[in-house]
C-alpha cells in the first residue's frame, strides 16, 4: 500500500515567495517548515553566493542535488531553491515524498522583487541573463509541478490559502487571480 504524501514542496524562481509562503502555509496547516537553501548553507557552512563565487554554478547544483536527495521528513512544507528543478533525481525524490507546488510569478514581478540578482547565489551561467534563466527554468518547473499557482497579483497569505484550497480539492488546474475593475467582485479563475 502506497504511503500518503504529507509534505508540500514549493518550487519556483527566486522572488516567487517560496520561503515566506512556506512559513505561512506551515503555520496554517500545523506542519514543520524546511528551507533547503538554509539547509545547504548550514551543511556547507557558507552562503550560496560563496559556493557560486568560489566553485561555480554547477558546484552549487551538485551540492543542492545531494542535499535534496537526503531530505527525509513528514508533515513538512519544503521551500526549495530556485535551481532544484535542474536535478531530475532530486525532483523525483521530492515528488515521492510530497505534492510539488509551482509558485509561478511573472518576470516583471520577479525583477521588481529581487533587485540585484547578482548577490542571491543563483545557480546560473555567468553570462546568463535573468530573463534567459527565467525562460529556461519555466519549462522545468512546469514539468515537475503537480499544482501551479499564479502568484504575481497575490499576497503571500492569499497564495497560502489558494494552495490549501487546491490541495483540499485535489484538482490539477491552475488558479490565478485576474485583475478586476475597482469595486467588482475579485475572484479566482481556473485555467
């Protein structure tokens, strides 16, 4: 008999709100919270940016894969690093222990939220623009996601509530909030 998956795994670009939403969602659901970027930094005893600066982006991806494959928890909201989706073994492992939720945030919103992405410890090629990184990762996030939440127009608590609603409903359709005229009923739309 297959064990029921009790973890929720958040994936998405840096700036999509994985860590903040993860904490809120864990509180709402009375689950533990795990930020794999922090786990990497604790195990390596240095920052993600330091790994990239000293050894390159591929070294960070290898460390991340190793750490993700070691994740063994229950009843936990797991916020992954933005580059987690580059590792198929790690993503298959995470899918095996939890429901993978992609927090999809549009490029303009991400750029506003992040500011200087050169100091965020991004696992990207040195010459790669943020726009190219976004395009490259988008297809990976979609490949592994079981649930997609469009987050660009939402606050973190709204995103958390939508995730809860989706997981309770067991649907696999994308939910996003559409811009509405002032005074009109703002509602969810499935796509």
